[in-house]
């Protein structure tokens, strides 16, 4: 948890970055060298069984056990397991789940489980972004293509009720369990976001017309308490 980025839409917001900065400070500190370019594709890939398990850890077992699971291949995400409940669990990589400094960091692994509304509206953007990156597009080219596709309605607007779980204890780099809610360009004040004492953090991405709200939760997906 970019992402976040926790996903590409969320991380662009400064407000959300404030919340997620602890999740990525260790990442930046551990990096001995910057990541100015894409690493060989193999470095971003995982063992398929391990990736399925990591993806499922994003949400409580009662949700993830019947979710569709996507895994990363050489040309993009592929369906590893068909789902039954409308949820889609995935391990996103750095280009959708990390700050710009770690955009190409092959160590980034971010388990996310989208509900059906988010799987139909937000996830297609991250799938498309991944396909463009693996096809050799630069970050700038990818961003421009995604924004243009959103403006032309080639990629869908956020669907009502879109949200995701990011509750994996294996999120890494000091992350915390939280839920994310997505809207099409919404007033942050509607949720009382970013106000003193409010547990709600919000951020806008005007380029992609997305508003993201983040709410921390007390427990990881395995039921243990977050410290």
C-alpha cells in the first residue's frame, strides 16, 4: 500500500502521500542506487504459487478465497484463478504502487483486492498501464496514454461503490492495513477528509478524474492486530 502510489491514481495526491510515506521510507532508505530505468522483466515476476498466495493476503480469507486472482506475466496480468464473488485480488508492481522515485523498483509488491465495482472501473487502468510499461513505454508516455484514454472514455470512469482492501501483513516497507474508496472527482469535504482528528485521508487526481479516500483499519487480513 499506488499506490500509490498504492496505485497510480492514489499516489499522485500529496495528501495520500503523507499517509503512505511511512510505507515507503524504508524502501527509499534500503535502495543503494536509484531506479532510473526499467529492470529486466524477470525481476518483476514472481513464482506463480507465491503470487497467488500474496494476492489473496490483501483481504480477509472470507473474501479472497472466492476472488479472481491475477498474476503478472511477460506482457501483462493474466488470470490464474477464476473467481466467484466479483472480487479481484492482484499483486501490483512499482509502476502502479510506488512513489516516482521507485517507479521502476522491481522489489515492490503490493497486494490489493478490488471489489466488483473497482475491478470494472479502476483495475482496467492499472492493467492497461502495466501492458504499456511491459511493451516498452516510458513513464511519461504511459501517463499520457492513460489520461487520454480516460478523457476519451476508452477507460471507464469510477463506478459507484468502488473500493479495495489493502490489509496484507506482507505489504512490506512499513505499510499499514487500510481500505481505499474511489470516486469520480469528488469534494474531499464530503467525507471530512484531511481535517484535524479525522481518520479519513483523501486526495484528488485531476488528470485521471479520480478521488481516493483512505481509512486505516485495526487488523491485518489474518485477523492479527496492527501495531
